[in-house]
C-alpha cells in the first residue's frame, strides 16, 4: 500500500529509488518505467518530499528537466506545480527541522539506504498518519486532504478561514456566557484593549498586555494566550486531571 521513495537529479539526469514490500528498485532516466510503476502505487512516502522529491517527480512526469527544478528549489525560487497522483505523505511533516542524515544517526541506521530508513520512520510515526486517515474518512474529506497537517485538517472540518490583522482584536463573547456574572475588572481589561485597537494602537503591542485578578484567593494572570494561575510550591497526593486545551 505504501511505497517509499526519493528522487535525485544532476546535470547528467535523474534517479528514483523506490522501496515496495522490502524490495528496492532504482530507475534512471526512464520516464516510461516510472509511469508504469506509479500506476500500481496507492501512496508514495518520502522525507521532506513536499519541498523537493514531489516537485522533481512532477517535473519528470511533465517532461521537464528535474535538474532545472532542483536549481530553482535550491535558489528559493517558486515552483508552482506539485505531484497530483499518487497521493504522497511526508514523514517530516510536523517534526522539528531534522534532516534525514541526522535521523539516520539517531536511529543507528547510517549503513541503510534512505528509503529503508524512511520505512523505519514510518513505523515510528504510524499512529500520526493513521489518525489523519481516520479523520479524512470520518469527515468524508477528499483524499488529497491527507497531505495536510492536523491543523489544516481541523480547518477543513470547521470550515475556517484565515483571519486578517484588522480582525485580530475584534473580540466576541459566546452567547451562552452570562456577562453580568463575569468579574467586571476582567471584561473592562479586554474592552480597554479593543478600544485602544480601534484608535490605532498596534495589535502586536496590545497582545502583550497582561492583567492580574484575584479569584478564589489566587492570583490569575490574564492575557491573549489565555489565563494562568498556580499555587506556589503546591504539593498534594491523590487523583489529578490534566487537560491540554490546545490538543
């Protein structure tokens, strides 16, 4: 189902490494051979392939010189086309900026080929990709949505749009909130921020503002990342609930 791949190119031509069912295939400068092979593949998996290998392979299939594409990529020039079929997955997605050689070292796999290491990384990250497949299936999204990050998938599901700077501090309150039950100093704090924003104060400065208010005999710090409160040097035993709102 999943085939692991990497594309390289230079002045003399191009080469594609593929790993399917533990069998490695190398194709050099043979567009027909790669087209026949791709017709039998459901998913291509690479490492940082969204920024390089996908575009090189798209060049080959379009009859363009992949080395020209590679030079554009290395020069940070825009390459407008991407590989459309088969669907590709990028093992580097939502990881910190690790290059493949560093990953190989961390896994103790320096003697293995890149595509075999990709297969190993996929096994380590299988839960991540499985969760994306489940989301796409559950919400009946289009298959290309699999290429998106989890944030991108959530955006598709919630039908959100990217806001503008003019909208940043237009704060609205949930209709279910009983405003009169909220402490007035807190709502006044956010209202003051909005008023300053409307008068032209830079939002980057306003979003640094903090406000401290005592609730339940504990100082709560309010801002634009949420609120924070904690007892100093708190120690106890028993059952605790830890909730990550961002998740």
